[in-house]
C-alpha cells in the first residue's frame, strides 16, 4: 500500500526535489509570468520618464530629439502597468478595495495611490502642458476626427500668448522635478514588495528597491534607444548621432551603477552565506543557470557593458553605422537582460521551498490566464498604444512649435 | 473650600480629560476589532472575542503520524483535494552518521506525502540506520507579529482579539501576498473560491465551545488546545507548559509564534 502511495506521489509531482511544504506543491508558482511582467513594465515606465527628465530637468540639450518619444513611451507603458496585476488576482472585481480600504502596513496597498499619483499628477499633466500650445495649433489646422481629438485634448484652453506658453514651460519644469522622485517611488516601491518579504531569503533584502530602481533606469533608457532607432528607421530618417551617443553614455553609466549594486548584493549573499545560501547556490547553478548567469549577467550586463564602455573610449574611431549597430544591440540585450532579471527575482524566489529543503520547477503554459500567450499580449499592448500615440502626437505632417523641448524627429 | 478650583486640581482634571480622549480611539479600535470578527467570521452572535485567548501547543513526542488530524481538517473545513492543507504532518528521519565520518548525525529526510493524510511510505533508510524518527504536526503558528497580516493590501486577514489569525473570504482579493509572506507555508490559494485560506483553529467550532477538529480526533493528545483567559481545573495547556521546555519555529524571523512545540529537533523548520 505504502509503495503505491509513493508511486502516485511521484507521478503527480515529478517536478519537486527534496522536501517542499505541501501547500507549495502546486503545479506552478503562485506569482507566475504575469508578475514577472508587472515590475518589468513599471520599470520601463520609470526609466523612460527619467530619460525625458534628463532633457527637462538636467537640460541635456542633445537628448531633445527623444524627449517627447520618451514621455509617450512612459505613458503607453504606464497605462498597461496594472494589467498583469489585475489579471493575476483571484478576485479581480474586488481590486477597487485596495483603493477604498487600503491596509496601510501593506507594501501592496499603496500601489493604487502611487500609480494614480504618477499617472494623473505627473505624467498626464506634464504631457498636457508640454503639448498644450501644439494642440491649440493642430486643432486649428487639422480637420476630421483627428482635429476633434486635438480640440478635446486642449480642454478648451486656447490661449497661446507668450506669457501663457512661458507658464506652461515653468509648470512642466516643476512637474518634471516632482516626477523624478515619483518615478523612483513608483519603482522603488515595487522593489519593496519583494524586498519586504522576510520569509523568503531570495527576496528579503534591503537593496531590493535600489536594485529595482537602477535596473528600471537601465531598461527604460534602453527601450528609448530602441524606440528612437526603430521610429527613425520606419520613417526613413537619419538617426541624430549626437543624441544617440549621449543616450549611449547615460545608458552606460546607469548600467555601471546597476551592475555594481547587483554585484554588491551577490558578494554580500555569498560572503555572509546566511540561512538558505545552499539553496540559492543550487538555484544559481541549476534552476536559473540560463536566465541568471547567461541571460542576466553575461548577455544582459557584461556584453552591453563592454560594448557601451568601449564606445565611451573609442567613439571617434568607430564609424556611425557600426556605432548605431552597437547601440542597438546593447539596448536590445539590456532590455532582454532586465526581463531575465525580473524573471530571476519573481520566479526564482518561488522555485525553492520556504522549508529550504527542496526545489520546485516551473514550466510555463501556453494558454490560460497565466500562460505565455497572455503575457505576450500584455507585453505587446503598450507598443500598440505607443504606435497610436506616436501617430497622434509625433506626426511628421504636423508642425511643432519651437519649445525648450523639441519634437522627436530631427531630420538630418 | 474643598471644591475650589486650584491650579493643581485644574491640571488634574485636564490630565484626566486628556487621558480619556486618548483612550477613546483605543476603545473604538477594540470595538471595531470585535465587530470585524463578528462580521467576517462565522462566530455565533454574542461571542465576545475579547474574553478569550486561544492557543494550541504541539507535543512532538506524542505524535504517531496517523494523519487523522489532516483528514479531519480537510473534511471539517471543506479543504479541496490536492496540495491544499490547513494542517499537515511532516515525518523526519535522521540517519545515524557513517562510521568514521566524524559527523555527529547523518542525513535528514523529511516528507509529508499528501500532508501525511494517508500514511507514509517505507522509511528511506533501513531501520537500523535511523538515529531519530519523529512526526511534526504543522498548522498556522498564530504569530504575535504576523507577516501575513502585515502585508495584506486590504486588511482581509487580521488578528482577532482572541488570538486567532482570520481571513475574511468575502473581502480577500486573492493577490497571494500573504501566502508569500508566511514563512511556514501555512497558507494556500483555494482553487475553488480563489481566495487565501489557512487554519482558523476551526473558528466556527471554538466559538461554540467545541475543540478544533484536529484536536478532537487526535488519539494521543499531541495537540493541546486551550483558552488562556479561561483556564479550567487541570488545564492541559498549563500542564504542558509546566512539563516541557518548548521552542517556536523559525524564531529568528521575529514573528513570535504562539504555537509552541515540545520535543522539536533543530532540523524542524
């Protein structure tokens, strides 16, 4: 009899090694691929916004061609940021409870507020003040549905006197300054959701919010590099090399800091070798070998670090074409590497038992709410939104007024 | 003049007023806590959670690993089949050290197939190689500082004044944060109701003067359940505390579990 039971157990759960708590022996982790996307998308928002702030707050003139594109990127991704969370909830129709009866000691309870603040008080307002004068102009010159949209977006404010435009710029500047800590808050807080779980030695870590913020900046800037290069390629324009070089420089420095902090985290883990270290070692060597060592560390960090670092030193010896390719490759690798990092944190933290005596496996499904098809849809959605936004607000056919922040196109 | 308003008496009165005002929110909170219990659990009307302090203790030396408690719990609380347990029993087998290995003890094997509900397979090592073998019943640890309560984004899981850690199933949004935060793996997401679930000490029973199902069926009294606020003559829990030196699980996490274990080995996590 007992032999039969063992066989049944082995048949039903072949993907466990060692001992896992009975409640942990589910066929997939509680937080699966959708929760991988959630910090990933939020991070892209925060990073793209920081990119835009470089122009607005730190007055990096060379980046003006990507200013509006970065803002729109942040906006498109921000609209999709809560989707993976929402779809993942057991009771999605009760999600409003987080807003109306938040439990203030919970790191998750504040998400609704931080999100609403960031969307309504920072990003939407900044976009509106930045575009207000253009919207007034466009609503006069454009007819049809598009013209109607522009008219609606002006909200009836059609004053384009010099004084009012000046005020727009001033408010936009202030919003950007408020926006930087807000972006840090948005994503640092996401890091804290994981960092605050003391039950899990893979997550419970004081550096987690900072790691999340830095990797967010890296991934957001990389995404802006990609978006800018793809947009200019679609429009058959020439890439502004000065802009690209400066983006590459910021990407490099952000990556250096990110790699340093993540490295420090690992050095600390290895050196202190606290409880659960053996399981972590096993995870890094076996379970997460490809996503952690190959995806995150080698391809997502080391290779781009060498490429971008090399370009910092020998920029003038490399032709424009080669530089463009190197920037594109680095940005692509970084964007994939940060996705791998989110995977390693979220899934990695659930591949071992909290008894620290066993490990689980995760094989992603195709269909279903937590399958990779759904994840792909959620990840493609912000790009669809961004395409619409670019068509509406970065149209080549519409003239843009001279502002401290120039529109994204920079015809060579 | 006895009633004259002196500086001293005025200060005293003001102090009393301030103390009263300060106590008011605390009173309100206490009342709200009682209300919450009555609204979100199936406790009977008239049950006063402030008048009880429930606690369970485990005597590992007594447990024979029959698994009756697990089965009773599943039936009593309609816990779905599969890897979902409000309580379970782990089997520990510690090998003797290999001769000449220089080790104090050998390898430790832990298992809990189907929560221990249907017994255990033959031991992984022959009987003569076993140094120690014992069973450990697990349940919600009734933490004094529950990480699960701390992280719930809506406050659907909460500390009842009577010591139970409860979940309001009509309120839980099913985010799973509490399940991640519980260091003891005591929570699960119910696949039918899609909300978090865990041991409630059989709240519907204990509030009606009954014992939790697992305690009721335990043939060896290895689970001791009692009300610390209303001790009875020859209270088993007092005898348990007097007789044993006890330990809590994962004490380094600062959760301060109220479920204490007697006879636990260092391997028990």
